[in-house]
C-alpha cells in the first residue's frame, strides 16, 4: 500500500515535489511583478508631476525634439 502511494498514485512524491517547485517559482515571479508594478507607479507619478522627467523620457526614448534643434543618434556596434 505504501509503495503504491509513494510511486504510482496520481499524487505521488515526485508529482508533489514538482508542484512545490512550481509554486515556489510562481511566488518569486509574483514578487518580481509586484515590485515592477510599484516601480512603474512611481515612474508614472514622477512623469505626471515633473516636467523635466517627461522631457528627458520623450527625448531619450522617443527621439522628440524642440523646433530649433537637430537630433543626432549614435549607434554603437
């Protein structure tokens, strides 16, 4: 009976071990994504309240410029 439960049952020891490992991995991912959400919230508040941060983001990420400026993009190889 014990052998059957340890090795052949649908809830055997190996399956339980795999499920525990998967659960730990998902908990780590959950923590990571919660931290990312908080970081993004802080960045969003900063962009909404700080004009300099908004200008920096738009210039660096979206290559926006003012009317009287030229933009040069340097690509590293």
